């Protein structure tokens, strides 16, 4: 896996940097360093810097120097890759082509999506619609048992026993009898780290009562030991709600844009893949992910995680 990742990294460097050798000679002020006959330029550095988020002004120069050194180190690998003729290796060429296709697809989606700021009313409404995450947020001390590969019959029996009032200790004994290797973990979680749809149930869970949550064949049994209120005021939640609503809007735009493009495209599956045409007609494919919106340099973890839990 490491070798594969390195090959792809080098391949991308070959794609981006090898083309620079063919450009006309640059001014000395545009060149950071020469590595053999290749040049690492200020334009490459500035482009790489533009991709970084959350750099404080006092850290800018240090980040610039470190990134410049990283680009030079990368060029050393590129030169070695070229010497080994990796730019002609079929697998590397396929990696380069695949990366190019992905970059172009994301760039197209990002260019055609708007990033409008949600209205104050939308932010306020979202805040009020999710009191368990914000105004009535709680932090829970929990005892948890997590299970994997639980079939439907066993899940139903676990839920039945929990609804009948079985404690976590009693459920652990039952699970052990059924051949499950169980352990009870002690955890502290804010509401933002718990499944959104289950928050009202956590808020109402009485002492020694167990809440059973499942996702596929994975099951978690929760017992609330203690809880305390730690609300998040709207002023502190606002930037993260705005980010979430903005990303949600972009996702909806991306789905529509992709659906329109695919409807207009001429797509003809061939051979053994012809049956995929029927699948496409029945269930349109999801749009490729667009470039994510930039996140604030600093943020309150509780609020940001609360928003992320809804994505």
C-alpha cells in the first residue's frame, strides 16, 4: 500500500512538474531551486500555499519555507522517477489519467456551484429545530456495549429484553450466553457525537434503562449514568450552521447539475455492461463530490461536530 501511494504521488508530480521543463526559461526571481535540470517555481509554491487552510499570519513564513522544501524534495523523487522511466509505466500512466479525470470532474462541479450565504432566518430556524444539539445540548456519561455481526433475530431479542427493563449487566449476561464476546466501555459524549435521531431518546432515558441502536448488523447498547446541560448559544453556533446549510445547498445543486448533465449525455454501455443501462434508468447515480467549502481556521469542536453529525 505504501509503495502504491508513493507511485501515485510520484506520478502526479511527474504530471504537474514535468511539464514545467518544457516552458520557456523563467526569471531567476521565479525559481525557488533547481534540482538537476528541473526547476521548482514560485508559481508552484503559491498554488500549493493556496490549498492550505487555517494558517495564522505569524506562521505564514514558516509554512512557506517548509512547503518550498517539500516541493524540492518532491522534485528529487520526480527526477528519480523519470530516470527510471516511470512516466512510461502503464500502471503509473493509468494512475495519472485517473487522477486527472477526478480533478477535472471536481473542478467542473466546483466552478458551477454557487456558495451563497444562508439567510439569517434559515440559520435561526435550524438552530430552533435542533434544540438537542444547541439550546438544550447535554453531555452524557455512558456505559456502552458494542456488537458486530448481529442477526435480525438476535437484535429483536436484545431490543425486546431492553424494552422489558433489562439492565446493561443483565443484557451482557444474556449476550455472553449467546456466544458474544462483550465488554462494557465507559464514555463521555456530547449530544453532537450521538445519532441525531436518537437524541430525544437519550434525553428521556431513565437510570438503569438501556437504549439499543443498530446500523445494519452493528449494534450499540447504551446506559446513561449521568448527564449535564451544556447549551450552545446561537451566536457561537451560527458560523457552523451557516457552513452546514451552505454545504447542504451545494450538495443539492451538485445533484441537479449532475442529473442534467447525465440526461443530456450520450451513454451506451457495451457487452457485459449493457445491463447497467437499466440500473441507471431505475436509480440515477450520485453526483461526484465537489470540492468542499473552506472551513474556518478555528472553531468550537462541540458545535462543529454537532453540525457534522447531520451530514
